[in-house]
């Protein structure tokens, strides 16, 4: 294992700080390293593996389609894309979709759509459009997106950045309304901030944002790359407040954990601002991605995984809150998107994740204090119970080790 880590470090740019484990195989909620040790996956690749690793239905769809047709570019039609987008639009209640690959690409698509809608439909003066974002957001790593991030490291050394973005506090609808001007085209928001630390806004926040955006003729765009497709116990996280956005960004789980698939979805007048040549992607909407995306959506619907995420998420949340360890500051989230915030004076989140890894659970810290618990939606109550026992024991062991270190 050490040799493989050294090999990757030798040839790979150091843009990640992985835990020291080399994974070799995955099945369902389980992962195995190159030495044969088994781990419970409590990360799901940031929600990309919502259906578990190597799900037979998804692997079969991938294999069958790859043997027939994979990529032609969208210079031509394929026999899989239309059916995929129809199912995606019908399930989400949106009018049209523009397929891309990564979540960041889909966010960039949303930004372009919002700006052009602002100019062509709302009547904003050319090059004057503004888009409101939230502090603490995470929408990807492109230069445009990191330009409106409030995280210093994401911006450091990558400027100059594109103008036209206004940041407001997350969870504060009054701040949104105060920031709107005649030049405001859109407000883009994560219903729950994932990379920001699993931050859940106050109840009623999204509903109030919906009312404000409707009244002020501003597009409400929900970035549900991490939270969408059942992760929070609803098909979309915005469904918790029964609101319908004007634009929707999906990714990660849409590819079934097998390949990158994303999409920007919107109401008709927003999507119709695009004309041939305005936007595109060589791989976006390829036949292979469409086949896998269709299989993933059917699996989500037919196996009632949204309901399962709600039930298992409640079970996991209750179990974590019952631990009552002094190092735990807060347990928060919805469905199977849960963050456990630790007191760094007692246990660092990184050290805790390393200890969990040694105990057979894989997770990852965010913002140095929060540990994510976001397993595949197929996890069972028994597997959650076993994980809770390990988490409790690991917390106790880490706390004892910290006390011993201090003395």
C-alpha cells in the first residue's frame, strides 16, 4: 500500500489530501483496500455513489450500452438521450434540460442561462447582469465559480475573477431581498450547504426566497448537485419546503457512481435563450451517460430509495445525537446528508476520520471541524447500528488519546 501511495504522490498534482488508504474494490456500501481490509463507505464520493458501488442494474446498463454505442458528440442524435431527459424532466417537474458532465459544468450552464435570460427576457442592459450567491457556497472549481466563493483558499492565486456576483449570508432571506437591484438576473443557492459543513438553513428560508424571487422577477436556481436525487430524504432538497425553482442543477448521483453525468434544468423561457452554437460539450449527453442516467433514475424511483434515505437518515441522525460525547458540538443535516461538528480543542476532525478509517469506516472532514456521514442510500439499519457502535468507540478512544497526549 505504501508503494502505491508514494507512486501517486510522485506523479499526481497535490490538489488533494487523501486519507492513507488505497482502495481496490467496491460493492454496495462496502469498499476494500489493496490488502483486503473492508470499510463501510460513509462518504459516497460526495453523493456520487448514492446507489452503492457497482450496482448490478447500473453496471449492466453501462456494459450493454458501451458495447453498442458510447460517444458520438451531439453533432448527431442518439436513441438514448431523449428518453433520459424526458424521465429527468418528468421526475423533477422541470420543462427542459441541458445535459453536461460534471456538476461544475452544469453550474456554469446555469450562470450562462441566467445572464442571457436577464438580457434577452428581463431586459437588463448588456454586461450589467448580476447574480446573487450565498457566502459559504460551494459550486465547483472553475475560475468563474471560485470567483464567487467566500473560501480564501479556493480563490488564492487564481484571479482576476469575473465580476457580476453579489454575496449574501446563507439562510437570510431579508439579505437576499435587500441585495436585489434592477440588474439582478438570478439567485443561485444550495438548499443545504454541503462543502460548507452540512449547513441547514432556518425553516421557511427557501419558501421565502421563492416568494421574493417571484415578486422581484429574479430566477431562483437551486444547486442540488449534492443534495438532489434522494440524498436528503426527498427527491430534491427544495421539496422539503414544497417550492419549485426556475432552474435546477443536478449531477453526482445522476451518473450512478459510474461516470460523470450532470444537467441544468429550467422552465421553458429560461432554456429557450440557448440557440445552436451558444453552448455545448463534446461528452455532454453522450449515449452512454444517457443510458446510465436513465437506469439510475429508474432505480431511484422503482426501489423507493428516496423514502429509504428519509428512514435511514432519521435512524442515523437519532443514533448520532444519542452519543452525547463532549467533543460533539452539533449533529445536523437531512436524510442521509449529515454533519457531525467536533470541538477541535478536544478532537480534530481529520484525526477522527483517520481513527475511523483504522476502525473500518471511511469518511472525510470538511472545514477542519465537521465529519460527513453520507452513506449510499442502500444502507441498512443493521449497518447503521454497527457504524454507530464504531463511531462511539472511536470518539472515546480519540478523547482518551488526546488527554494522554496533553499529560
